[in-house]
C-alpha cells in the first residue's frame, strides 16, 4: 500500500485499539514548551456490579470516549477525538501492552458496568507521535494529554479460564514476547466427558513456534502458556471468545473444524523458549497463497473495487507460520476496507496478490519489501520489512 493507504489502515487500528502508534507531528525542539500535563488521575468512578474486578490478563470489552485535555475546563474535557459505537465495544487483553498505558492500567480494578474517568499525561497516551484520524487529520497533537471515559461492558477473568499442569517443566519460563515452541492438540469441549475433551479437531505434526503475546493463534494460548517452563505440559480450557470466537474455524476446503462460539480444550507441551528471537533478515519470494477459493462470479481485475477484511504481520523467518508482529487488522471493528485495484493506491503486493480473487475467497500474501514499503519505514513497520497479509474478500464490484 502507498503511504496514503497505510495511514488509513494504521490509524484505524490505532483508533480502535487505542495504541500509541498514531501519526501526529513529532516535535522534538527543546525550545517549544510542552502542553500542560496532569498527573495520571482517576477523577470520577461509578462502581460496577459483582464481586469480581478486572485484573491483568483478563479479556475485557469496554467503551471509551476520548477528549483532548483542556485545563481551562472544570472536567478537563476538551475536543472529543474518539466516540464509542453502541453495541460495538473495544476488546483488549489487559496488562500485555496492547493499548496505551493509561487505559491498560486504568481498566484494572473496574467491575462489570463500572465507569471511570482518567486524566492521562502524554507519556501514558499517544506521546510524541500524537494521534491522527483515517483522513490524516491530527486529532491529538504531539505530547498532548488526554481524558478518557471508560465503561466495562464485559470481561472474562483468569478464574474462568482454568488450566491444569500435567507435567511441571524444569527449563526456561515462557514470558511475553518470547519465541516459544510447542506441540499441541485441540479438542472441542464436551461437558459429558470427565476430561472435557470431545472431538479432536487438530494436532501439531511438528513443533510450532510463535511470539507469545505478539502473534498467538488464539488469545487463550497467550494467557495459558505464560509462566510455563520448558518440558512442561498443560491442559487449557478455553472459552469461545478467547478461542475461535463467532467465526469458528474451517480447514482450507471449507469444512467446519470448530463451530462458531464453541469452547475448546488444548493439550500444550512447551519444548523451547527463546527470550531473544533472531533478527529478521530474510526477504521471501512473493506468493499469493489461495486459502479458500471464492464462489463469486466476478474475478478481481484492474478497476474493480474490493471490500476486504485483513490482518497484516511483519514477516519473521524464525516462527513456524512466518507471522511475526501483527501491525494492523480490520477485524478489531469488523469494518471491511474498500480497495480499488489498478490505481496504485495500495502496495504492489496487494495489486498483484488480489488479482483474480472472487467474493468469499481468502488469500495469504507473502510480500517482499520491494513490493511493500521498501526502505521507507512506516509507523509500525521498519524499513526493508517483508510482510504477510491475510485477506478475506467480502465482495468484488465492477466499475
């Protein structure tokens, strides 16, 4: 994608996940005074319901309204830059650094339906990058404090995510961002079974490596594998919203392996942990891998407009599926991206890789740097980075 398309994609993820990856001006001149910076403070709270409060590791659905900090206002709320969509809460695993620190810390201790207002200094918000909307307009200037109203809509606690150690390991401990290698077997949860293991739907044919809390296949792996030691074996009982969710899981032929909204059980064996994964130097060959063949009547060509869902990853040769850090996705909101081919408004890897695809089709695009952003570093993409995109085509429309 060209820079304009990247900005649209990257800021979508920033707006939804509220990550500190914005695109505002980076003013580092020491002669320019910083805007007023409040202490990190909770100013109001409406206590929620229930006896359980949000803790690190919990999966939380929440609503957030963001304002630029204005010290002249009694409530310090200036211009709003983010408003929630009713029925579409944001979703985050708390405590793993996937949102700005002010929210990551601010959700801890909240209860169901609870509300809090936080004053957040710039260094716990969007920092020197600031925050821009999808049109490139600066909504939060560089080094500017913000105010957030937070409301917890739902959460899954660690106590509702049981795990059983069948073998205690004796090696290195798995921690966030480590390169971990596992063997695994997955089962549909069956309450009629003593061990809850129903139909087996997958099993690793070889050790599988990935970056923990960076690109786990499912969120339940992130929480369930943390703290394991090499040589250990653990059974994870994973609720659907931390497994394959409302989409379920299908194989490449379209056969349903995990139905929608189904709890699963995984047997995990941790075979290796590397706290310092090797640096990425490989430039892969371009590949457009057909995962699911579409059933639409129109094959995408130059001039056609595609509506797509996508996730983008840095290519990492040290992990089994080559998917390193996920730098962007449309699936947080579920809102498809509109792409018109043939106008060079997207990177050449997309221009080439989406030709011929039909509605309903899914492709994995492996894109060397020269067909992506080349030597031009982007917000979350270092210079000369090869990329991987998972793209699902919702529709193909002729001009």
